[in-house]
C-alpha cells in the first residue's frame, strides 16, 4: 500500500504534485474564517513527517465549503486527497442550498474528527442593565421594537446560533448579516447592533473590554473564557459546537483510512499541537471514533435542518 497523503493547498508545480499529497480546506476569507486554514497547516506538517511524504495545503474557498467538498469528493479515492471539512458542509449546507453538486453525507467518507470550538455570545459593553447572560435575555424579551444582532453572514453557524437561542429563550431579535467576523464585531462595538455570536477572534475583544462576554454556545464552559457560563446552564437543550474533520472520497481503501485516522489522532495528542491549535483560534482537539463522528454528523444535520425549516431560510 502506498503511503497515504493529505492534500490541502495548491501545489507550486507538477513535480510537487507528484511528490506529495493534497489536503483541501474550505476556509473562506470573505467570511472572516481563517482558522481552518491554520488548522490544516498545523496538522499537515506533522502528518507529512509521520507518513514520510510532503503534505500540500490547498485553500479552496467558495459557497460555504461546497467547492472544496466537491473537489475532494470527485478526487481519486487513493488516500492522496483529503478534505478538512467544516461541520456546516454536512449539517447546514444540504438544507440551505437548493442545489449542491454532491451529497456530503454520501459522497465524503469520514476519516477522523480534528477540532471543535464553541462560539462566544458578546454584546456592546454600554448596553443598559446588561451585566450577564440572564440580563441580556431579559432586555431582549422586553425590547419594543426588537433589538438588532449581527452575524458573519446568512446561514452561518453564528447566525443559526442566535436563531436557536431565540427559539429556546422565547425572544425576538432582528438579524443583520455582515460580510465577516471583523465587520460584525465593529458593528457591535459601534452600537449599530447589540450583540453577536463570534469565534475565537472575539475572545481578545472580550478580554480587552471592547465587547462584553455573556456566554458560550457549547455544552461546557470555555477553557479560554472560563468565567462565562455555557448557555446550556440556563437552557439545557442548547448547543452549537463548530467542528472540523478529515474526509476522503468514497471508495478510499479502509486500510488507508485507518492509517490516516491513527496518525491524525496521534498528532492531536501532542501538547505542542494542542497549543498551536489554541493559538490559531481553531479550538481544542476533537478525537472520536468513526461511529461517534457519524452520529454527530447525523444529529447536527437533523437539528439544523429543523431550525432552517422553522425560520424559512434558503440560499439560491
């Protein structure tokens, strides 16, 4: 069996393409999502060293990960092309887009889970009478007309995190989509909107007092901001966790998939990798069995599907 490889990045020339493998990631700079690319590079270098093969990281943004997913699904299933795929590609996009070139749940084969991260609910620090999460919910419930909130874009997990909170808390807020996390955070700090769900890039703004941290979207408190409650402490059924995993084209030999999963899990156990992932804002290592990852995909797919149907969201 040839050494399996990972491709995520454009090879510089044909000679490099023959010598190594591709690990495609779906990072979209227009959406302000840069941590998937950093995650791919953090994983790619030690993976290549363990496999004895160079790993090329190729960023293929577009359509919230759809383009990268399509390229990976149509690649030769020989272990030389992998996708670092975001949870949104599997759980949200099939419900959001009227037409997709692939069915991610059928055309991409799970190899290994890699990282997971929670979102941070942050508000303008000058918001009256809001010192904590419960205060924000009380303000939103009483507001007439409704308050405005920001997201990094329609159909993003950041957008759906607030829509899910609206459902479970029984509040009304008006969505204002921005073109990325940076502009959304600026809108909140300027007072144009009152709050947003943001990723790791929001944490320094909270720590600097430029935004007021209220809660995190995962089931547990964040290692980065341990003083913030998990929303699940108030609404037990609430969870929005963003994750990324390695996927291969369907038909990739099981022996290659097993080798890649073994090496990926070994890399994620290294303390220096844990630190690099945290520093890049990519989150914490997320190590599961294939059965657990498959169950997570099915669960997220069903949950977001219901939410998207409930709010009548669609993207052409």
